[in-house]
């Protein structure tokens, strides 16, 4: 039983299954789910849904559609977790699924000019969208500068070509290693580093005039 496996690993009296799951690393949570502990899947959702939403949103530029794609990511994870190669990192696997869905979204959007236009128009009107990682204790002037800078970063990232934008987001905004990015994007290390270098140069050229 998964509960017994968890208790064997986290032998703390009075600790709930939820707390036990929270203390485990990804691979142990995956094993708990595969052993029949359904609550382990919710633990994976809580760990990754915000990060995946930020990644997909920054990639496709549409938060509402990004939320739909995150749901699709977890549907696929739930259905196929038994096929996951546990010699690999779970985070890399789930980001690969998210990356493929985001690329398919951009590909489908490019084939449908109406959807592309509607997305752009929605972003123009979406002035009140909340910003992540905002510190409510910041002074109003600092908060304004952070919001302004974040808007500049997001708009500059949006201007990068798709294949440059993806590696830039994964490295600079998600903190992924080169090896993880190579696996997620199905590219070799040399290509990843080349694209990232070009993405950084392009990003700097785009954002620098706005910072003067």
C-alpha cells in the first residue's frame, strides 16, 4: 500500500499523508501514485501547475489558453505516468509535455490568422492581468517600477522568434539547465546554446532602448 510505503519513508507520528507527500521528492511522489495513492497526483499538480502556466503563458502569450493547456498537460500525465521512465527527471518529462503542447498551439495558431488576431487583441485589452512574484510589502514606487519592468520583459520576450523564445524562457525565466532544455526541446546541446545566445542578444537589443 502507498500509505505504508510513505510511512516507512517518513516515520513521523501524527503527520498526515498530505504532509508526508509534501516532504517527498518527485520520484517518490510518482511511486506513491503508481502504488495507488491518488492524493499523490494532487501533490504533483500543486508543485507544477503555477510553473507550467508561467512557462506556457510566456511561450504562447495567452494566459486563458495557457490555463487550458496546463489542464491538458495534467490529463496526459495522469493517463501516461505508468509509462514514465523513472531513470529520468519528472520535471523534465512534464516540461517536455508542456513544451510540445505550446508548440502545437503556436503551429495551429499560425495556420489560423483569425485566432492569432483575436489572441493579440485580447492581450492589448488585458491591462489588469495579475503579475506573479509580486511583493505586497513593496513601497508603491518600487511596486510600480517592478510592474513596469515586468511588462517590458514580457513584451520583449514576446518579440523573440518562437525557437529563441522557448529556450530563453526555459533558461532565464524557468532556470532550467542546458541538458534539461535540450531534452525538453528535442535539440542537441550545441543548438540550445546557439539559440540561447542569439535569444539573449535579441532580447537585449529589444529591451535596451526602453530602459534608457
